[in-house]
C-alpha cells in the first residue's frame, strides 16, 4: 500500500471551502495522498475556489456537467482515483480529518479490506441531535438485519476500501443511496470489515447540511432494494479478485 485517494464531492460549499481545502491539502498521513475533488455543478463559486487554490498535494479536479448527486460524484471519483486505498471525505468540518490515519492503519497492515469510521462507538463522547441520531441508528439496524453485517454506523461518510475491491463494485446510486448500496454489496463478499470510532461535529441546515428526511425514507428503499432485489451477479465486475468471492457462490 503506497498511497491513498480521498474522494471529495463538492456542492455549494463556498462559505467554508477555502478553509477546508487548506486543511485537507496540508493533512499529513502515513502514506502519500491524492485528492480527487468532484464539483457536482455547484451554483455558487465553489468551482472557482477549487480552481484557484494552489494545491501542494497530488490532485485531480473534476466537474459534473449537471448536478447528479453525491453518489454519482463518488462514483466518478472512484473511476479516476489512482490510490491503493480509496476513501470518501465530505467537503466540510463534520468529520475530524485527523482520524483518517487511524482508519488507514488496518488496511496498511493488511488486517482489513474495508474500514468504516463509526460516529456511534462508545469511545466517541460526541452529543448528537436526537432526530438525526435516531434515524441513523434505525437505518443501521435495518441494514444489519438485511445484509448480515454488524455495524454501528452504516451511514458514516468515512469508508475506506482497498482499491481492488471498490473499483470492482458496480455502483449506481446517484444521491445519498451510496451508503446502503455499497454496504449491501460488500456484505456479499468475503471481506475483513473493521469499524473504528471517529469524532463527529454535526452541522445544521443553515450551515449547509443537505440531507433531509426524504433521504432517510429513500435509504429504507435502497436498503431493501440492494439487499433483496438486486442479483449478486450484477453487483461486481469480472476483475473482482477471486480471494474476495465466497467459495461456491455465483457472484460473477
């Protein structure tokens, strides 16, 4: 494992984007990093801020031709990423970027194939807003029941994968369905999935939070669809390493 690609979707984040770019660009990790920034056709000046920023990191700047949603931006970023490890980073300050090093270590040490950062592990003292906490916990419990994975935070942004896994998963969700979709699909593989506690500082809608109750309803639909109605053979590409395919399965 030589480098990590951070996939960063951006949509109308101009109020804090300069500060965020300064933070993520100077972030020091135990391996070389690549920033893959995808502007989802922002209507503010986010794209101008990105283009005008003087990066010191390796960077790939991409822009959608129209607003397609976070999932579509992540999918495009994964396609373009060159890292041995690929993870997702929101373009705000809800997540503590200093946690990334801890999340990477099990992958670097070859002790995990996928690492989730959990906002709800007991060692995380953060106080949450009741409504969002309950929705996230309910969605995670339902996802666990459907997928067979035992997670405490399925909806977390911080998910890190070895590139050979995530690049060989067929993803199709365009908005916030990426989380339940990718969770459902990795559950079908023979993977070592780790979950580590992370810090979390939730923002409100005045600060730019975009997910709404409608996305919570959609998440139930996505969990049901991807776990029960999508055939395994359509979930993965032919280049998925055989080591990750359960013996006797018909995934490919």
